[in-house]
C-alpha cells in the first residue's frame, strides 16, 4: 500500500501526456473491449430485418465503447490489490503506480456514466438499462465473487454474454428467441475460454487468492470435464440459429465444423492435460467465436 506522503510525491511528478493516455486506455482492457464491441455489433446485425441504420450503429459503438471501457476500468480499480499479486497483471497502471486510484476511479466512473447516458439519449432507455445491468452484474456480482467461490466463472459469464443481446435490442427494440440463442452461445463459449486461461495461470491466481475452478480443483479433473461438457453444449446450441431461420446453410455448416473442432481440442486436453493442451483450447476459443458470429451475420436469410 502506498503511503499518503508518497502519493503526493508521485502526483507531483510531471508525467508524459502520451504515457498517461496509454495508461488510461489500458484501464479499459482494449482486447476485451474489442471483443465486447464485436459481439455487440454481431447481435445488432444478426437481428436486422432490413438495411442497418448507420447513425444508430455509430451511436451504439460510441456508447458501448464508453460504458464497457469504463466498467472494465472500474474493475481494475476494484481489483488493484489483487492485480499486484499476480505476475500477469502486476504491470498494469494501478498496481505499477503509474496511475493513482482516485484518478482511475474518476476516469472510470465518468466514462461509464457518460456511456450509459449517451445510449439512453441516442438509442433508448431499454438499451441503456441493459448496459447498466451488465455493469452492475460485472462489478457487483462477478468481481467480488472471484476471491470467494469457483462459481465466479459461471456468474461472470452472464454479463459477458449480454453485449450481443444489447446489440439485438438496439436493432429490434425488443428481445426474442434469437437474442436468447446469442446469449447462450456466448455464455457457453466463455466457459472453455476462461477455464483454459485459469489453467494456464493457476499458480498466479492461487497466489492472489482468486478462486477460479482450476485453483480449487486440485487434480484438474472437474475443470477438464467442464471444458468438454461446455464445448459439447456449445456445439448443440450453436446450430439452433439455423433451425429458427436466423442463419442459413453456410452458418449451419460453419457451426458444425467449428463446434466439432473445438470439442475435439477439448477432448484432447481432457485425455492428456498439459499447459500446451490448455493453450490449444485457448487459441481454439479465440478463433471460434469471431468466425461463428461473422458467418452468422453474413449468412442472414
């Protein structure tokens, strides 16, 4: 913990503006933010019955960028002490001392509030409300649960699966079966994805007291089984959009190929678990979701 006197000294040291801008941007976890924006757009375009409203798309992107970026920054503010204990996160702006907690909190709070307000004014209260609910679930349920229970991975998958639903709601003004399917796909996708990450950084998480499943599952058997069951469930759910006319033949074929491929990688890891096989699961998930959602958007009937 930095003493108040030290904080004053640090705050008084002139900082390079470009470095400050990079540190503030890093609070928003750009790679995660990019995935949020992409899945929101996928939900929007999957829901369209006609041509897109370009102005609405731009408003959706701007509002989501601010709200999601601010939420991720608030998460880094809350978890700064935990991040300081992990090798993979200790160089982030807050644990490294490049930003002070108060300035991070102000930046994140203003950005989140501005994003939700912007969405309410430009698109509607329903989209703004769902975005705010995502923030509340992420910060109020998932984040505190990470140091208490392995259920955090399931709870965290809920706000993680809401961006495409938000995009759908922005396009149609209402929810429906298609939105539920998008939620289920992204929810189930997150399980092998986050389990693979937790398997790779298990020692890091354990050192920080983060109770992800691979930390509390000493032998890894439950974690490996859940990778297989979640990829199998994902395969089953991923073909359903074609059954209700949300996707065409190309989407159905792609969902089958990608689903079987991901299931195969999961089975290979479960049969002979290792760091290398967990990394292959992670890479497979990183390829799976962008490809699946892209084909779903492109192969709309």
